[in-house]
C-alpha cells in the first residue's frame, strides 16, 4: 500500500472515531497486498488501486461501527472478498465473526488471509445464507451485508439467524432512507421494522452512504383481564 493510501486510511479511520494501532495498520497493509495479488488470478474485486482499496473497501467496512458493537457475534452474508467482515475483525478483537459467501474461491481467499493476519474467532464459510438456519438459528447479535440490492430478500435470509433482540443492517449508498420507506410494508409482513437509518458521508471520498438498521417488531401486548382474580 503506497504512502498516500496509508495516510487516507489512518485519516479516514480517525474521522470514524477509530484510532488504528500500528499492528492494525500493518494488518490492513498486508490485506491490501494480498487482495491485489489474488485479484490478478481470480475475480475478487473490481477495485484495484491502493487509494480505492483504502477508502471503498477498508473505510467503507468500518462505517458499520456506527451501527454495531465491538463485541458479540456478527454474521456477514455475501461477503465476497471479505468485506466488511475482515476489516471489522482487524479492529474489533472481541467480535466473533462468521463470513459467508457462495463463491468458494472468495472464501478460500478469506481463510488464507485470516490465517496470514492471525485473526481469531473468524470463520469463513462456503455456503448460501439460506443454508444456515439448521446450524445457526438465533445465534447472532447482528447480521450485516453490503451485497444485497433487495432489502426484503436480505431480511428473509437473516431473520432466522439473529437473536430475539438482534439487528439486521443493510449497507446502502444514496437513497437508503427512501428504499427503506418503500419496503416497510414488506418488512412488516415478516414482523420486522426499520429501527433507524444512519446517513453519512464516506470519509475522504465524500460519497453518500446509509445504514438501514432493522429489528423485530415488538409483540402486541396482551389485553389485561380486569374481571377479578
């Protein structure tokens, strides 16, 4: 990673409230190097320059810290080359992450990189999200993705996998609030509501981003029997 990209990464992370340690920066540099090396052989990402990797992969992944905690269990569905899962794991040492993608070569890259970087409590699974409920029902505090264009399709897969009070977070660009409004009735049919939409600008690039945070609807309260005990 060139010096300009290193500066963008450190500056952008600080804007997000993340002060990267020397060890964490070193892991990001190695991740960038592996990403570029593997992308010459397999189709991991269309983003190839150091600066774009720093901003559009690394910083973009870290924006999820606006909506999630740094400990607990997180599922990344459709993680591709490991985004946002791997950058989150680099900075959130107590976060247990399972990263899922249907493309085996991308999961092989994630496993290789996790070993290289010494990431613990990180599992990369070659699977489709629909295959997970028998093994992971009700497991996760957060299910996240930046791979789905269709929010209801993502929620349908994620809902059985989160805990009763868990959150589902869709990473979106411009127009996330409008999209969330348009699908609110479809979400309601699944017993899900939009808890909040976090809108912001991606550090360095200034591109519009939004996080659509969803949760289960609270069950309707039962009527009170007032006819005596």
